[in-house]
C-alpha cells in the first residue's frame, strides 16, 4: 500500500500489459531488427518512421480525446532548449553507437538479440549513471538554458487544442500515405 492507502499494483499491471503490447507491435512491425533501424538511418527503409508517425497520430488523437472527455488531465512538464539538446545528444549517441533506441532495445532483448541485451543494458546503465553523476552540474547550467516552462503550441497560439491536433494529425496521415505511395 502507498502512503495514501491505495495499491499501485493495478497501475503497474496495466503498464506491464501495455509495455508487452508495445513490444509485440514493435516486433511485428520490424522495428526491433537492427537491419531495419540501420536502413532508417541510411534513408533506405522508412519502416521505423512509419511506425513512429503512426504511434504519434494515434497517441495524439487518443490522449486529446480522453482529455476532452474528462477521462485524463494533461500536465505537460516544463521544458527548455538545454534539456532538449542534452536529451537529443544522449539519445543520438546511444542510437548511433548501438543502432537501437530505448523502446527497440527492450523489444530486441525480448527477441533474445545479444547485441541489444549486452550492449543495450550496459549502455542504458552507463548512460544513466553518467547523467545522474553530472545532473547537479547540468541542472545549474545547460539544462536551464532557454526555459519555456509548460508551454504548448495551442497555448502559445492562444487557440483551441483541436485546431492544432486535427490539422497536425491530417498532415501526419498525409505523410504516411505519401511514404506508402512512393513505396518507401
């Protein structure tokens, strides 16, 4: 039981189920295969881009629909240019060295791929350790540069969220159709 007297077990179980489903879909889509990921980086195989764009449009529409229905409350975390740069560099270095992102590492480990199991786990632990050790210094420096708080595009433009979500969703679907039409 937590401090509030309510067990977190149902939430953890729900997270586990969705995580397994996510890994299964990554596997079925081919995104846990090293060759597919490298093909994306070399711009010869757009499978990963299609999977990610599909996930973005479904997630974006789903989350905003649930928010509109009052089922969830969105609480964007504050951000900064510095946080995005540091996060992008950490992600990019790990991706370039091993050829997997955190989600595809988990899926590849589930497939039994040794490169992901050994390299991925080691990389995640080493990267997290380095970041944790440097965090106090980074937090006083680069992570706070260009702070924009919890600003979102609809708040910035002072318009209804759906006036951003629907056109953006249509653009993403259009891009997916174009990628398929071009046979990429």
